[in-house]
C-alpha cells in the first residue's frame, strides 16, 4: 500500500549548510532521467497535499494510529512519576504491537507529548531508534507550555542527536536522571535532579545576561505664525550595559517673537537602572517616576524634576503574568460559528474560536493591565461586528502575605547642564510612596515627600466594590501651599458605563494687606483660592449601531458655571461604504474664545470612508457663540487621501468658514526608514494670519555590530536589527511575538521593537498571498534582551520546490529514518524510503544523513518530472563513496 504524504509547516531551527569537511563513506546519486514511480495495479500512487511556502513532511497513516494507541488521546494526561522499577524498553513496548505496525514505529517521525519533571514542556516530533534511543526533531506546539523558553531551547539542543532511553549514567546533559517513552500515552518523559525544585511555577523571569546596544530617539517640533515661533529638539537614549540600563534625555528650546529670542537647553535625565526579582534600583539624575505601584497618590507639587540621587523600590518588571481573567467580562453573540479577534492599539493580541449564541471570551490569555481593546467577530471570513471593550486586569498583586509595596528616593534638587532659571530651593529632595493591600480588591496609597523646602502628604484608596463598580479617592496636603481632594466612581454594565467625579482644591498664598497705611511696616494676609469641578458622564449603546453620550459639569474657579453636552453617534452605510453621523448639542460656561458669553450651539458632522482606497471625507455644520459674543454659523470640510509612496503616506486638505471669513489649510504625513512626521499650513479666518508646524521623529539603533534607522513612532524599549536577504523582489514580511503583530520587514536592513526582560519568540511570515512558494530561514527567532539592548538577525527568503522521491541503499533496499536536509527545510524518510522535502530552487542540493551514512546529491531540476512546484525525482541511491572532493559538494559546503 503506497504511503500518503501530508504537508505541514516545519518550524524547527533552520538547518546548517551542508559541509564536506568530514563527509565520507557514502554518496547519493540520482539517475540521469528519474523514472516514473511504480505502484501496484489499481493504486493511485502517493496522495500529495502541498501548501505553498511550507515544508512538506512525510507522515504514514499507520503512524497516526500508533500516536493514539490504546484509545488514549495523542496528547493526553501528564506523565506520572518515574518509579524505582525498571522502565520497559522500546522493543518491549513494540512487542505488543501487530507485526505490520512495528516497521512504522522505529526510525520515522512520531508526534508526541514531552513532559519535564511532571510539567508539560511541548508537543514535538521525535524519532525512536531500534537501539532504544530517542531524537527530538522539533517542537510543534508550545503555547500552553509550563516551562520557560530558555529551558525548552536547552532540551531541544540536548536531544537533537539520538540519546539512550532509561536511566542516565555518565555525561548526562542538564542534570538528566532518566528518559522514558510511553507508547500507550505517546509521551516522552524527562526527569532531572531538580524534579522537586521545579514543581513550583516560577514567579519571575530570569534577568537577561549580556547583550548591549543603544536606542537613540530624536524628536523635532516646530510651530508658529507670522508673529511668533517655537521650536523644541529632544534627544533621548536607552542603553543596555550588561544587566544595567542607562537612560538619558536632553532638550533644546527656542522661543522667538518679533522683539526677542530665547535659546534654552536642559539635561532632563541621566541615570542607570537595574531590575531584579520584585525590586529596582536607580542611580543618577532623574525624575522619581514610580514603579511597581498600583496607585500613586495625587499631590500638589507632583514629582520633582532634576533630582540627583538614588531611588529604590518594588517592581513588577520581571514578574510572570498570571492567567487571571479580566474583572469585566467580554461578551460576544455570533450567529454562526465564528472567530473572535482582539486588537490592542491596532495589533492582534488574541484570537479564539466561538460557537453561535451569547458567550464570554477567555480573557486569561490577555496581557495584564487596564486598557481598551477592539473586539472583532469574523463569520465565514468576514467581519460581522466590531466593538470597543475594556480589559481590567490591574495587577498581579493579590498576596495578602506581602501587603506592602513602596518606592523610596533621596537626592539633591538641582539643574544639570541647564540655563533654565528656576525660582526654587536647591535643597534636599526625599520621599516615600507606598501601597498597602487592605483587601484583594482594595489598595491604600500613601506618600510623604520633602520638596522645595516643604513637606507634602498624599493618601488614596482604590476600591473595587464588585465587578461593575469601582471607586477612587484621593486626599493631599502641601505645607503652606494648599490642600485638595478628588473622588471618582466608575460603573460599567453591558451596554455602557457611568462615571461620576468631584475634585476640590484650596490654594494658599500671602499677599500684602492694602489696608495698611503707607508709612507703616507692610503687613501680609493669607489668601485662599478655592476651585471645584464636578462632572457626570454617561455612555450607552442604545442600538447595535447607535450610541448616546452625555456629560454634565459644574466648575468654580477660572470658569464658573454649569455645562452640558449631549451627542448621538450613528454608524451606518452610505454610498456602499462605512459612515458615522454625530449630532451634538452643547451649553458651556463662557470664556475668552466666546467673548465671556455662554457658548451654546449645535453641531452635525459626517465621517465617510470612500471605498477601499482609504480616502476619507469629514464635514460638519453648526452654530456656536463667536469671539465677540454673538451667534455665528460654521461649516468645515476635511478630505484625506492616502498616498502610500516611498516617502509620503497621506495628504489632507481643510476648508472652514465662519462669521469672520474662510480659512484653508493642508497637511502632509510621511514615513520611511529614516524619518516620520507631518507638516501643516493653515490660514486664520479671524485675521488671515498664516500658521504652520513641522513634527519629525527618528530612531537610531546600534547593536550587534550594526546600525539601523527608522521613522517608526513605536515606543522602542529594546530592538532588533534584521537584514533580509531575499530571492524574491518586493516581498514583504510580517513579524509576530507573544503580544501580536509588531512590525514589517522588507528586503534590506530593518529595525523592529522587542519586549525587554521577558523571553520571547519572534515569528516571521510572508504578508499576503505570494504567487510562488518561498521558505524563510529562520522562521522563528528566540530573544531575551535587557532594556535598551539591540539584537541582530539575518533572515533568508528563498524560492522553493517540493521534492518527492525514495531513498535506496546500494543493495536496492529502502532507507528509513534518514534525515533529508536542504537550506530551506528538512524531512525524514518513511519506513519504505519515501520522502518529501522543500528545497531551495537556487541551491538544489540535498544532504542525506543516517548514523554514519552521509551523502550529498544535486537534484537535476531540468530533467526531473515537474508538476508546477513539485518535483518527482524517483529513486536516489546512497553508495559507499568518498564525496568530499566533488566540486559541486565543495561549493555547497562553503555556503
């Protein structure tokens, strides 16, 4: 019975180029004209299922039955503890199989579960030898692994060559005690000396060792008009210095009017940081921003910029995310079997298949924190609904045995490399900011600080009353300066949310008493200025496409009075495209822009997407209070057109009209590998003055002996320089890590962001559907970097062909269990010698290895039978022969 060849993705570590330095003993030759493969009468030959851009592996159907032997699921229960009784060998277990199954059990790739000290390590492909050995080929699934990435990679390397099963004697890798394979459960079990120590899950990631780099972010902002101009240049750096991170920031400013010009410079920060398990330490010149705290009490003077000293405290930087669900469940209601995709900041972070009907998503796999996400429901490959949801996983801090978290800092208050003139005390800054866990759902915040010669105190309470109601309260006092309080309550329900807040402050200062006669010694009196703000906001989704929002406020202070805004937002289809209508009514306290009169009016706006080109149109009409306090009618039109060129990304035109006249403006956005930003010009309808601005962003990375630049606006904490060597012009690659999509790659040099401190795997795929199959090497890159570190990786993109044939020895017998390796992929021959492997079209050479047998073969792609991108090469015979001197083999060995 002929084999069935099934294709799947091959994600193993990329093979090394074949070498001829020590290749002796055999050679593999191909006949000048590959014969058509012969099969028994009535047979249809091999059934080939081939997927583009993937490696083809040969899997025999009998092996699938073995993987599910004895009615037990292929990836079933955990392996039990290893007892003291001798473990049955592979041959002993194979004796229980029917004779026709045994040939398909040894020297062929098997799917199995791998356990390490009773914990799930990975799903994998492995080869079992008749000499009671096991060889690990690759991991096929690690998403649910309970073992750190470094440990998985360690064992993949240790078992890459055949290792004996049973008790380990001398020279055991990684403190290995025993290896056992269970045929009944299709499970490979590894036991080490640290079996008991490994029983408890790790709480923290290990700190990256070594690796350096520098990330230098430059930002230029210029804005102004005919009467004045302002410009700012900020250069900030993140550097990796072993296990330490260095942070610096320098700012240059220019403020110019018709009468004067001020040029200012200032060093904002220059310090070194180091994190450890639950702690961090900072030394240098910094602003004491807190770490590891759930709530920082609000204070009047905020945190002091320009503190030269040290800081120490709690940190969650290395903490391992726990699989806790969101406190606010996320519901979906698909009508058909569907897939739900969760996007955060435009990046896919999670996906889950769902069945029809009302159900909740599994939010345990989402990152920790408090943030909003976009939830898309896809039915039959099409987006049928999209909604904004809220994830509330505020902290991993739930251990009542460790109730305190804190930050402490101390240092001198001064300016470093600055010509800014501050009227402040150059004295001593010190403070402690702490959180106390009153209850798993109630956190108390406390702070006491000495700043600018005054003591200030703060206290806060973050209390989650139940899943839908959360409150936050804050009290603060600064000696001789003022007092304040604020309270906020958030109530969330399925259709919307309600937010109520109130804040009040009392500011103190001394002023001269005007009632004191001129010839008397001046007397001073204390003045108290009180400000107050109360607001109530409500958002409710009335229909599937209509949302009602409202906000009521009362202010007392610079602006006094009550105000209100009510809006209806309606999503619909217009001209076969998505559109959004917004109708708003408002009544607000008056100010300078409304001539000190109340600002009342209505506004109707329409946002329209124009087809699939990405063009958009925005227009609005309305009525409001003008600058001189009278009623005016307004109208505006905004049109945006994407360019997607090598430099420009979009252009926008704007026209607005009011009672003073008409103003026009335009904006151009651009981004490439060196710089990103935008520039704009606009005329005022009030006085005709022309204003404009320019914003530029650039990031330069140094690391791994390379340098790269990008205009990407992503906040880089660490990065990787990636060189893409491609045989396909114009190809575009997408990169993914555990947090979702993080970047795009083009042929040439690229720079992408990485998540520091936490081990990760960078996956690379081809964007879109390519007309020809390609192979990426490597397709998965592991990383573990410090903050500020810059790694380096080179990725090869090769055109590929699928080669199908049969390996034979010099006596005409099939060779089973032989590794067939090419630059693009690798495979293993079946028990009857058949193999299928993806081969680089530019390097048509196969390296065949089995024990001491080693041979190279150059595939003649012109004479082989070809069906699109599949080659049938017939029988390939390995003969005992010296091959190191072959010119073709030598050329391949140097690549």
